[in-house]
């Protein structure tokens, strides 16, 4: 009976809610979710940013007395899930080309693919791969796009590891540091997560702004008589 109740609670998990995922699956769930979000196109809707931050927060034991995670296993699970997922997505794109994205009916996924391609072509492989980690949806579709566009394996692997470690460990440790220093931090969890998502868009917005300024400057130079 107890086992049945536990199973039903896991089946009823809300995959869009970080705390629900962590309550049901713990540290292992973090690795699985990050793998799905970064390696499988069907995982583009998963809450990677908020999951990492909330998991780090729960390692302090201050946010939820019923759930406490261990920091070291969490960091390992987050890194492995993020890195393995990204590499898997790249290999899928390398083999299937753009066919998987072309068949998708999700407007959000297609828009993410367009932004990912713009990143790769406009900012160079290294910068694009690192920046994409911090942008929801784009971090899902950039990996297969990189494979489909023929980004060299060594280049992709190097920069996805750099970006993956900074993203996964950075957000986890940020949650842990804030939970350790601010009492009753769980009261402010939702607004904090919203701020984190907003901040994650800053690098991409900054690069787009610089690119547009450079394009306008180049256009003015072409129009100016020599």
C-alpha cells in the first residue's frame, strides 16, 4: 500500500515545477531533466534554470524542512546531465541534420532554432555555444543545430563543456550561497527564479545589440561616399 502511494505521488509530479521534480526524484532527477532539456528536443519546456537554483537552495536545508539535498552529488548530477545531454543533442543533429527540427509543429521550438542558427552564424561557434546555455529553448535546439551545420566535434565539445559547467554549477552554487546567507529564502523563491530567467537573457540581448550596432555602422560606411 505504501509503495503504491509513493508511486502515485511520483506519477503525479508536475514537470514544470522545480520543487515538485526535486521532491519526486531528488538529485537523480536533476541529471535526467538536464539531459532531456539539453539533449532531446522534447525537453525544451523543462525548467532547467529554476531547477538548478532551487536544488542548490535545498542543499542548505533552510527552504523546505521535508527535503534536503546533498551539494556534492547534486553538482556531479547537474554537470553530467548538462554535458551528456548537450553532446547527445549534437550527435543527433549531426546524423539527422535539420530533419528533426523541420518536422516539429512547435512554433516556440522553431523560433528557438532560428535564434540558435543566428547565434552560430553571427557570433562564432565558441561564443554562441557558451551563450546558448543561458537562454531557455535555445540551449535545447542549438546542440542539434550545431551538429546539422557541421560545427567541428572538438570545437563543440570544448565549448559546450565550458558553458555547461559554468551554467550548471554556477546556478546551483548561487542557490546554495543565497540559501545559506538569507533566512526564510523560500518566501522569495518565485520572484528570485523570475529574476534568474530574466538575467539569463542578458548575454544574448547584449550580443544582439552589439551586432545590430555593428551592422548599422557598416551600412553607414557603405553609404558614405569614399
